[in-house]
């Protein structure tokens, strides 16, 4: 609950920073008050629905218990086994929030280093969209967990161990699908990847970008993938939970990044840049 209050506080402060400077209608680099209200309102509505569903389904048992055949093999290969306490440093629920904060700090640093307009407004808009998207991502994840109610691996494989751990941080045993740690990691990685590549495009020549442009996605998505594997290793999720969480987090990140017009312009330039250029002497 403390993490959620912090997230909401950041959203409100960020919204104030960009709303305090109303942009002329022709300026599309910054959100206007109506866009801020629409994005924030839709996100809060999604999160509210997820919490309502949580209350409505809290007394129901799991819908889905059996793992897919290969999921059990992958879990065994990773060496997952049950024991009280945390299995790795990413296992606590707070780890996902810390990961989100670290990526937010990276975004703020990139905006400060390479502003696209007014530095303060750049930082404020990016943080507003990033944290609002994080809340939307959490709402979508919670909604899927409450509706699908897949049993976690530890509860399925070792029901006695699941009962004796008694650790509330290990989560509800019906909330395996899909992985919130993984979706938040891929959400954050998507944002930082887009912003990092935008900065690289402004600072590197075309040939240099072609040489080094792969570094950001490999590092960022490599880390996010590690987070997903850590959830299987901790016996908190099956492979499908992690795979779907990765796609969901990436999708929400892409969506909220497009609300920033400067990101959309950069992405469009990457897609529409000519592969072959021909010139003729006059």
C-alpha cells in the first residue's frame, strides 16, 4: 500500500509540473490539461476496476491448476525448489517497485542530459506518462490475476510448504497468471529503451548508431528477461505467466510512450528512414 501511495503521489506531482505551464494548441510536444485528465482518468478507472474485481473474487478458489508439460521441465531445469523465505533477491514484492524507480531515475537523467524542449517540462511529462503507465500496467496485471486465478507453482507442487511458510510477501496462491514482476520489468525497459535510442540518434552519426544501437535493447530487455527467469526460479510463476507478462508489459510501455509526441516522432523516423538513398548530379 505504501508503494501505491508513492506511485500516486508521483503522478499527481508530475501532472502539476506540466499542467502549470499550459502549452499553445499548436505545440504537441507537451500534453494539455485535457490530455492529462484523460490519461490519468482512464488509468485510475482501470486500476479501480481491478480492485473491485479483487474484492468480488477474494473468496473464490483457483480456476487453473495444471501446468503445461514443458513448464514443469523448465522449472526443474532452473533448480527451483520450495523452502521458507525468499528464493532470490528479486523475490520480494518490493523488488518490482525498486526496479520501476531505478528506470524512472534513468529517464529523468536522460531528459536532463538531452532535453527536447524545456528541461523541467520534459522531465515532468515523461515522469507523468511513465508513472501513469506503471499504474495502468499494475491494474491490467491485477485484473488478469483476479479473473484467471491460476495457482502458483509452489502451491501446486508443494501444498504443504505453501501452507507452512505463512509469509504474506509470497503473495496470494491464486495469482500466478501473469507475472507482475515481469510485466513491470518489461514495461520499464521499454520506456528507457525508447528514450535511450532517441538520445543516441541525436548524439551519434548514422553509422555509429548502426554499430551501437543494439546495446540499449540487449541490456535492458536482457535484464527484464532475467527478472522473468527469477520468478520461475523462485517457484512463483510458470513459464507462460512470465511470457505473457513480458508481452503485456512491453505493450503498455509502447502505448504510453506514444502519448509523448517526441517519442512518436523518433519512432516514426526509425520506421520510415530510407534504406537506400540515391542521388544524381544536376
